[in-house]
C-alpha cells in the first residue's frame, strides 16, 4: 500500500490554514458580540414630541379640501391636505361619512 508523506509545507497548508481561518472567524464573532453589547439602545422616559391634532368626524359632503380649509391652521391648504393624508395613512382623498380623522392644528 502506498502512503503519502507530507512535507512541512504540506502539513502547514493542510492543518495550519484551516486553524488560522477558524481562529479569525471566532475573533470576528467575539468582536461582533462585544460591539452588539456596547451599542444597546436604551428607551428614554422623555415625552415624545408629536403633532398636535384634533379629531374630526367626516359628515356627508365633506372633502379633504373642505376639512383642510376649515382647520385652525396657518398652513397652505394643499400642504395641510398632504399632512392630513400622511397623519391618517390615507391612500386617496376620498373620505367616508362617519370616518374619524386627525387634523393638525397650530
């Protein structure tokens, strides 16, 4: 039976390189874990700033334009309509009677 004799360089290639790669992988994982532990975000007890808004119940004949025009705001009506749509996650300007929406106020 033939046996293969490894040279010093062959043993290094066969055993040394995988060992070095394994050690580097472990070090990278440890560094990632340490970084994750240090970068923990803590919740704040400070109040969150938001938009002051009033609730408006849509009545028949109301449109986004009419609600924005009658709002207590110094904003341009088009801009206010955009804010109302964003605040209420509206996909269109169509409103349904009885729908309650939030309207920003100044």
